[in-house]
C-alpha cells in the first residue's frame, strides 16, 4: 500500500524533476529530503559545461536546478542562472558553508539582505534552567524509590566477584569538562588492564570499544548490562549537575580524543543516562550513526523529544536490543 501511494503521489501530485549538480554530504542530505517528499531528483557529481546542463534540462524536462559544488565557481553559477531564467525554471544555490555546518544554520534577513545565522541550541535560557530543575527532582525521586533494589544489586555484585560495588571512571561532559562517572561494577576488578589486550577485537568500527562476548564481564554484570541496571548509579551524577537524564552518552576520554570537529559538537549539552541512540539500537549502531543521532538531539532539542526518549527507553531496556 505504501509503494502504491508513493508512486500515486509521485505521478499525480509531485511530478517535479530536479537536477542537483554537486557531491558530498549536503547533496546526500538534499536527495534524502526529496525522497521523503516523493520528488524525482537527478544527481550529477561532475562539473559539466553549462551548455551540457541546458541539453539535460531540455531532454529530461527538468523543472528545477540546484547547484551544490564547493567551492562555488561564481561565473559557472551565473551562467547556469541565465540558462534557467531563459528556460523559465527554478534555480537555487546551496552556500558552501552548509557543507561544514549542515543543520546549524538558519536563513534570515538583515534589512532586506539574505543572511545565514548560526542557530544556537534551543537548550538554553529558561529551557536549560527547567531541564536542570527537572533532572534534580527526578533523580531525587528515583534514588529514593530504587534504594532497596540498589542495595540488593550491591549484595549480588559482592557475592559474585571480588572488587568494589561501584566502578568509577573519568568521562568527558559538557564543553569538554572532565568528571567522575559512576556505575555498578559489571566487570572483573582489573578490567581496564585487560582492555589493552582486547582493543583490536572490538565489534564496532570507529574510536569506540564494544565487544559482544567481552571476557571481562562477570555473571551478575551480564545480567545488569542486559537490563541496563548498571547505569542507575549515574543518577548521582545527574543530582550533582554533571549529567542529565536525557542527552548524548558521556564518552571515555581516549575515545573522545579521536573526535573530529563535527563529533565534538555533541559536547554542547550535558551527557545523559539515556538518549536517541540508546532507543535506536544501542551497541548495534555504528559509530557514525551514533554521532548523527546525538547531533540531531543537540540541534533539535525539545521537551517532547526528551519525554519521547524517556518513554521509549523502557521498552528498549526490556527488549534488550543491542544490550551487551
């Protein structure tokens, strides 16, 4: 039914054919948006002569041309604009700065002149104050309600293996601030020393370590990880103001050292106990996809998004998808 409806709308309601000249992530983003709106797009990744473009427009009955070549060749763009004006079709140019800051820029006008503004995160001002307030009250409530289960988990950890109940580690938080992160210990006491021997056996690509059958995990630890019970002590970090209930996960220091400029933008907000990639596959997601989800959260924060993530965390934990 979805296939039939998509083609019905494409034929009768969205017949527009769009020519996109360019390549790179901005072109891929444009293509995805057109696909969602059932528009037909033709992408040419090479910079072909303007007269050749004119032939393609006439032959393929193109109704709109979008230029996304970087850096922009102004003479080439003006030639294409003249052709489109002559043929009576729509012409658009994507500013090359979008290639660098896709999703962070908003169009505005300054006394009638079009300008691009760097869009700050919506998580600021009164929104940030209320979110911090909610985190404090929610963490106090949850710590009070879960004190008995916490005690039981602590006893099980001590009975199962040698070592402390809690595992402390330095992590990177908002604006690169380092803080002491806590969770229930789910591994053997010397887990960090063994990590060096296992680093090349990671199941995930990128500057992260995740191993499905990690030999360092204890019997109780495997159970705790399956239900994410090992993460609950981080309510203490939330109460201290170092973390939030919802946000990008705090990264291990050696992993964060490998972040590029785009990945570092996830540090614009407090890290969280749960987030978008926790409800979207957890450890099954590749590193790049994890970063994209975190950046989407930073750029599009809202109360609705936070509550949606909190609600979806419950089935994500119970179904144990990607938990190890």
